[in-house]
C-alpha cells in the first residue's frame, strides 16, 4: 500500500481540456473555481445490478456514478474526488468476498478496484467498514491507491486527555499539495486539508469486532482539536469527510453531528452521509435551524449528502480568491447530481456504465452471481414483505422461527433453558428510501442464497437477552412508535410515521399482543420517553395468560439490538446473556437446509387493535397488490397510486 505521504505528494488537480466550462466568480486572474466531488454509502454497489432480485437496477452502482463524475469533471478546470465511507458491506458481493473468497491471499477488493480507476483523493471510514472485523478492513484498505483518514477512532480501550494524544487507528487528516488553474489560466499551489470522522456508535453496533481493540471520540470534540493543527500545518482550505448525518439537536457523542461539525472554525466544506438521504433539496431537513436546504449549507458552510448506493454525486463548488496572501472562499454552491430520474413512475437512467469500472469488477460480478444462485432449500408458499408493517408477515416469521430454532439448541444446557424463549426481528426491505421496488418477494419453490440475503440484509450476529415482562412491554411500546396516532371513526388517515426507521419495528414472536394506534406513543423514534402513561400494547399474553411484569424471558435477537441499537429502553449489553458465533443470516441458511422445505405462514401473533368505522392509508410497492389476499387478519384494499412510484393501500381497522 502506498504511504499517505506518497499519495499526498504534489500534483496538479485533474484538468479536462478542450471543453467550455462555466467559470462564474472564478473568472479572471487570482480567482479559482475548485470543484469538490464526493460519493457516500456505496455499500459495495459497483454495477447497476440488484443481487437480491438478481436483475439490473438503473438506480444504483458506482459504474453509473463514474459516468456522472466524468461529466462533472469536464465542466471545470479543477476537481478533487472524495468518498465518505460505508464501502465494504451491503450487497451479497460484500458477503461473498468476506465469507467465501476472503482477503487472506492478498488481492484487491472489488470496491477498491472500482474506486482506484477513478482517481479518488481520500476517503474516511463508515460504520459498516467494521462489520467483518478490523483485520478484514485492514486488508481491504491496503488495496486502495488513496489514503483513508479518521480523527475520532483510537486504538486501545481508553482515550487520552488531549484528542491529539490519542493513538489513532488511521491518520486524522492529510494535506494534499495540489496545483490549480485560475480563471486566466495561471497555475497556483493549493494545500487542501482533508479530515474524516466515523459515528461513535460503532462501539455499540459492532462491539463484537471492536470491544477491547478500539475506542471512539465525539466528532465535534475531535474536530476542534485537529483543525487548528491542520491550519498550522499550512492547509489553505479544509474539507471534512463526515460519515455522519444531519440532526438539529446537539448532544455528546452524536451519531448525526454534521450540523455542529460545520460550526467548527476553519472547516470550509463538508461531505455528509450515513442517513441515506439527499442534501441539498427535498424536505428531509426542513425546519432545522442553520440548515439551508436550498443553498446546501450547514451553519453557512457548503455541504452535500449524495444519497446512497451510488445514486448521486455530491458537488461542492468553491470559488476561491487570494486576500492577504491567503486563499479564501468567496462563494460556494452545492448540489447532489443524480444518475437517474423518474418519469411516469418509471426509472429513466441518465447515464450508461463507465466501462473502466465495469471492466475492473466484471470477474467479481460473475463470481457473485454464481454465489447468490446456489439453492439451499424450498418454500411451499411465497415470501413477501409488502405488508410487514401492518400485519404479521411470512418474511419476518421465517427469520424469527430460525432464530428461535437456533437459540433453543444453544441454551438447552444452560441455566436459561427453562425460561420462555421468544424471538425478535424486524422487517428490512419495506420501500422507504430504497424505493417502490425495495421489498422482499420470493416465489414458492427453490430458495437460493440470494433469497436468504434478501430476507436478512445485514451481517448481524445472533444474541440472547434476558428481560422482564415489564421490559418486554416497553420493547414493544418502542416498536409501536412506528405508527401515527389515529382518530377512531375517521377515514383514510396516514398510518406510518415517516421518521421512524422500519428496521426498529421489532415483532416479538412467542407472545401475542395487539397495538392500539388510537393511543399516543410512549417513545419517540429516537427512544426518548414522551408519555410514560401511554399504552399502545394491549392484550399482551404468553401461552394465553397476561404477562406478569416481573416474569423473566429470553429473547433471541441480533447484536445491533442487543447492544443498544435503536435506543430501545432497557435493551443493551447489560441484559445480554448469550453471544453466539454465527450471523443471523447463516442461521437462516442452516434452518432452511435443516428443514429442506419450509412453509412460512405468519402465525398471526400480533395485529392492530380493531377501531370500528376507521380506515388508514399506507404506501407499499405496487406489486403488493397481487399478495393482498394472502395477508391474514387484515382487510387491505388497493387505494390507487402513491408518490414516486409507490402504491397506496387502505387498511380497515
């Protein structure tokens, strides 16, 4: 691997000659138009191909993003390209490399093959870089032709008193010595400082890989320590690669800290991400103080969030002028340039694949296809997730059954063997930011690895927690925050709270219960207690009897939830009683192999409580219309077209 100093050696910013370029405020001598380009949350989406559906998909892929990049580079004299993390996990290709091929014999990971041909300047780490362990990550990073930086990840178990004394896992920053051309064609040296940050919550989400090895620091605290040093080292401008989203409520150790990072003096531009949203534009960040969704600024600083899976390229144009012997940002503009658009509910690609990227990873793509098409069993009924947020669902049921099957065997010789065993899991592919096709749909017949990956997206590992009946009720009350409060007797009210992540809607099997959506929510989407007297969970029973608040239960779940992910009340490392070595996805594969043939019928252990003469509306994929009649105990009707290619459905309560 090249050293950071070698990568950061002086060289000209990439210039594309022979084209007309908008110069704007950079026209004339001593004025420079510097274009900063960025990708984020690629998640091993290299080609325009959905491995879960095993078919092309024009909304994703670095090969498409690369074609937009070349257009953007061709519009200006000076351009630098960065990445903002979450590279190594997210598709079966990532799993195939991590679990099947491995990195033990050297070689270059396909994500690095694709990125290397595009000339990235620098990247930071995302939280999903750690899903396969530190050793694997190190081997992958060794194949990059560009440096990685992270200022808030340190080795060991304790942080130093001064952030600059931390034993950092990577360099906190690099300074890139570049030559830029001004509006009159003259060349100038420019020193670009680049610093990176990862969400501190990786210590919760990936504790199995990180505990005892590394520790994280607050993002803003780290920035305040390192930015002055970067200035002292001669950085003319400073770019922050923040794998952290935008939240308007400041707190220590924030997961989404980019707004407050922008308030650190000396930072000139911010690439943000992690939330899988687009900024500037849209309405996701409307109403947050110091966020300008039209100009694309955070506290007045230019910023961009470039979607996910290669859907957009982040663009920050800086117009630099010399004043007092120093470069200053005189003006800026930001945008997120897409790779596709929607017209008449159809996806219209705006670019074709970049042949360099496609060619670099073609062999890996073919090997991944062979991997995902391996059969592991059969299902006698279809599996689908179109209605998993409104009714008990077969795609969630089969995962829950597999977890209970696995954990029952592991606990049979332990002191917890006589406690009631429950199983908690959440639906993953339920539209949302993934779009109207982002649903699980597995036809009756053979089940291949691609289908198992479709049922369980993440490489979580399975764990067991011990909880009381009181904690169990609060767990379900937190999940019930998915729903808006519904007024009895009214028609066609919106059911789903758009701010609540679907992956935090846990269904707990082994008990029966109903959710009364006419009641207020006890917790908000972030896990904050908002109404201690609220009670949406009704008729909570085990084996037909109401649950004693003090009775103990074992719940099979995943490391994310058991480690505190989602901020569920009382669910954290303190209640973990068993840490299993296998991933939830491997458990599902083994369960299907053991059964040979499965009959994944939802057992109907939960439902929305009846409300006479009341109907609600929710969005789902249009293909769900074919499965409405298969949903038990829920009166679902087609209600017409929704937004952005979704369909509307009506549910009578």
